[in-house]
C-alpha cells in the first residue's frame, strides 16, 4: 500500500474516532445537563393531547347519534406536578414508538394521534425518568399505550386490576404489550378507598370500580381551579350522567352504577368539577400543555 493511501486511511480513522468521541461527550453532557423543572409551590395539572377515537357507535353507551353532539372521543393524558413529585395519569391510545419521526399522525384502528407523549413532556422540561408515579384509571388499551415508558416510576394500582392485567389470558379491550414492563416496576397495591399520592391531601386516587375491576378516578385539589375529578371512564359522554345505563362492555354494571352514585354524591357535597376524560367537546375547551391548571 502506498504511504499516501495509508496516511489517508489513518487520518480518516483518527477523524472517525474524534467524531465518535465528540458525539459521545455531547450525549453524555446532555444527559448530565437534564434537570427536571424545579417543583412548583402549588399543584399543577397539565393536559396533553394523546389522540382521538373516531366513529365509535354511541350504541355501546345506549345513546343514539342524535343524542350526542359528536361521536368522537378525546384521548387526553395528564401530568400532575406536586411540590413533592410527579404523577402521570393515563398514557394514551397510540404508543410513541409507533410514530415514524416524519411528523405525520399515526392511526391504529379507529384511533389517531398527532403528537407523542414524550415530545409533550419534553416541551415542559420533563423526561419519563423524571416521573415519580404512574397511575391509570384502568387497563383498557386507550389508557395504557405508553405505560412501558414509565416502568421506572412507582406504579399505583389496585391488586384486582393488576390480576386482570397479568392474567394468563387477559380479556376485553386490552393490549398487554403496552404495559408488559410494569410487571417488574416498583408497585404500590392501593388497598383503601382513597389514596393520598403525595401525603399532602391534594392528589387523591379514589376507587370507582365497575368499568373494570380496579377502575379509579383522580381527585385534585387545585389552589385556583378548585377541586377537579379526572373521572377515567366512569362516563364517556355527558349524556350518560343521571341515567341508569352503563356501557355495554363494563366489567360489572352494578358496581359501575354504585361508583357513579358515590361520585355524584361527592360532587354534590364538595362542588367538585367532573372532567369526563373522553368528552370531546369539554376536552376541546381545556387549556392544553404547556399551559396548566393550578
Ligand atoms: Zn377509555
């Protein structure tokens, strides 16, 4: 080999090593540089856009197309930032890893999402590794899509729900591949009606079974907004309220009715706002992240 060619190869190799070293130090310093935002003085609620479910027949909810303003269902995800830590509540219908990086929306079945959950977290300075707790209202696949991203968080779940999710053959509207990593997560089995997530009385997970065995709602006591209930799938449409009809696919209809009665009594007593997560019209009026409720 001529000396010129050898030198060229050698200098290319040196250049490659330098580039790799530079990339390595950039990614290391980026990782070292990341700090979650400083904790706020009062609890904040961020609402993310995790997609929309289109064309579901309202007959599943004993409603007709004439009775509902739209058949579309919103799919929000929520981040709660407490002075003592963070909680992700419901994590979408389309996994982030289904996005191709081309900026295009992703459709799976009757669901579409236009943004990843991770990009929306990043916009306000958070990474999944910053999230202290993960909780989902229930295991249906339109609430679990990104659960694996939060496997390093502490998972707050009812044992009956866990048992259904990790049954040998899980049944119903469920996609175990989206939450399989939670099996090894640090887990708190909530064994009481109300669970005070941060111990400050501001973020309470309340048992409201029926839709699934361990369905739960989230009660937030916000300094300016007041008390807000993120109702999971206690209802899908506001037209279901004050009826005796629950979704055709509920796990236990009597439990669903009892949970609704209990939550309606709570609302009457406290004046809390009920946020029906899938209510497309109500959701369209909410402030979305990076804006927040406090
Ligand atoms: Zn749902």
